[in-house]
């Protein structure tokens, strides 16, 4: 529709220029006007403003003027209608697109809300997208929204406003990531989101160490300091480079390149017949090794023994090569 409207606009502009050109040439050679007078006569004739002629017209010039007026009325009318159609059509497409996005967001539940689409927000979105976790991004920069709106569900606005959070489905969301650069903005988002959804798991970014406690008091479950993590990581590369390189290998991005996976016990086929980690037999079935166990109360056991009793709603952390993780995902439909 937009391409069709644009082609009509090009046609209308071409016709207008053609009429102007014919008018100028006609007055120049029929009435022997100068080029400036011929252009002036053409414009006032097309505009039908009723200004007086530069000089009296003979019969031939009058007949030419009549045809020029008729052509101008139809062509200018066509040009105005095409321009109006394009502008209205463009607005209608934008409204239709926004309505479609709203309907998609309304259908979401247990999704993630990412507040801010800067460096950290973009990285979070890429990771969520790689794991096919549904998410919505709230961003107030219109240029950023326009640039990425074809690939991501965006809500344009201030994430600290209750109405914007509700539009993003905060009441049905499972997680919220406060990824804005300003700590004060993240604090307001955490306060607003916690009031709207008491069960929401909130992860907030912080730039200053003094902001950590404030964000936790406001309702954040986890507070991440990217600058501190970056500094620790660089220092670790100095004191234990091989270990950090190995850990980095475990954190490669992408659905089929990860070496770690978190598995809910209920996702494992036949788990009801298993009493211990040994009974799961993931090593034999997939090649993956269980390196962690998370009890229903949130207690972590690193490198659990084979005799550790598994309970409903618990999780296991498994380690494996990408192809082994993929086999695990395919077997238990986790992908």
C-alpha cells in the first residue's frame, strides 16, 4: 500500500511539473513573454488566484490559458488527493501496527519486561530471544523504537509510569529487567512494578554501590552492577586466565552453543519413577553431567552426590557440550 501510494505521488509530481513546463513554453512562444513572465503567468493561472495578466492575451493565448486552467484543476486536485491518501494511509498503518503489537502483548503471560534498550537492555533481549523467552521492551527514545520495532515488541514510553507498565503486561509478567543507565530511573521502575505485581521477579541494573540497597528495599530481587562485574572479570584474567577462559567457554551465546542448562525436574520424562539423581541417569541418556541441584526452597548444592534425593519443583544444573545439551533439549522438549 505504501509503495503504491509512493508511485502515485511520483506520478502526481511528474504531472504537475509537466503542466508547469507546458505553460511556460506556451506563454513564451505563443505570447512572446520573457521566461520570467511566462513562469509567472503559468503559476498564477494554475493557482487561479485572479491576478492580472502581464499583458493582454490574444485569442490563441486565451484558448491556451483555458486548457491550462482545466488541466491544472484536474492535476492539482489529483496531486492533493494522492498526498492526502498517502499521509492518512501512513497514519493508518502506524495505528494498525501499534494495535497489532498491543494485541500480541495482551496475549502474553509469564513473559519478561525489559525496561530500556541501551547496551545492557539489548544484550538481555538478544539472550532472551536466543532462548525463545517471550519479552516486551519499554523504551522512551522514539528513534530507537523506530529502528528495531519490526523485530521486537516495543512499548514507547516512560517505564516508571504505571500505565506504560500495565500496557506491557506487568500484572501477568514473570520477570522485569531494569536496564536503564540511570539508577534513579531504575529505582522508580522497581517501586512502580512491585506495587503492580507482588510476585514479579525484578532484576535491576545499578551503576553506584550506594544504589544497591535502595533498589533491594524498593523491591528488586537481584541487583547487578555491570561495571563491577567487568572490572572483576578483567582482574581475574590476570590472576587466573585459564580458569576464566574456561568459564567463558561455558557462557557462549546462542541456542545451540551453550554448555550449561537449567532443567526443571518435572520436565524430565519419567521423573516420578526417580528417587535420586542417580535414577535420572542423564549422563547415560544424553552425555550431560549434573553439576548442581536446586531444592524447592532455593537451597543450592554444588556437585551433588548421586544419592541426593530429588523433590518435586526442584531443578538440576547440567554441563555438557553443545551437541549434548541439544540432545537433552530434544529429549525433554526444553528447546
